[in-house]
C-alpha cells in the first residue's frame, strides 16, 4: 500500500513454508508465547498464511496475523485457526487515515467493514494499531472513544497499540518532515488516550520504539539468512 510511514525495508526475503515452520519450531523451543505473522502484507504470502497460523497454534503459541485487511477470505472472523487479527486504524477521520495509507482510496471504510465482521462473529480477538504522527495525534482522544463504542457494541478487543512514528524504512525515511512528533508530545497524547481506555477496563499499549522493546523480537530472512533483531 506504500504507507507514508512504513518502517519496513525493501530487502526482506520471502520465506519458504519450510523456513517459516522451522522458525516457528525454534521459537516454540525457546518458550515464546505468541507469534505475529507480518510483512509487508502477510496475506500476500503464497504458502498459506492462515495455515501457518494454525501451525503456530499446534506448537502451543498464540497465533496473530497483522494485516491491512484487503485480502481477508470470506468467513475470516469465524476461522479459529487465528487467535487474533491485528488491523490498522490511523484516525477516526477517514480522510486522514486514507491519506496516511495512500491506497486504496477507501481503506478506512474497508477496515470498518472488517471490524463489523469481527463484531458480529467474535470468535477471535482483534488488536488495533495506530501509528502516531503529526497528522493524527490530535485525533487520539476521539479515536479512543470510538474504539470503546465498538467494544461496547461487541467488538472482541484485545488491545490498542499506539506506535510512535519512526523515521526509518521505505516510507518513514522520506516523510519525517510530514510525520515527526517529539517524544514528549507522543507520550502526553498517547497516555491521555491510554487513560480513556483504562477508565473503561480496556488496554492500550504505548510503543515509542518497537526496535528497543525488551518483550518483542523481530525475525526475518535476508539474502537467505535468518536475521534476529
């Protein structure tokens, strides 16, 4: 989708099914509790993303798929081979969301329809993610209230993740002037949004820089080599 804030690089390899399953086995042996299948867009992977999620489950871990929502199959909300779907919501304002995500022009509306599906058939949990930047930071309180409204209406919300914009990767490296926020501004506004959810017993996680996380590791293949960050 060429998101304006994308922190991923262009030089990742596409894993084979064997590589992916071997990596899952390694992580299970190391007592990982949860795996997020991401990308790029994981539903473009030709080797069976949902089937790989089921393999994650078979190894005793929580299986999550982090997707932009475009290529979800019919009945995805009822499919128990995935424990959590991770979907993006950049703003309560469709124009802002679509501007950050670039294409398709009605991506905000697509995400809302996916949430409708999950709300009607809450067999799997959903995590929402927002990249906090200069364009949407003032929208966080209203977005928090709208997420709570969804939850009250039946959305099986696991958590909301608030990621601070990082000026790196194929999108972020060229859009710092457009998106940059200070550490203090991010923390102030994200904590306010977090508090709105907390008062209703819902969870929001602040993610100022995931590359510095002590609880999350990133695994990918590059030039045929397994890379761990």
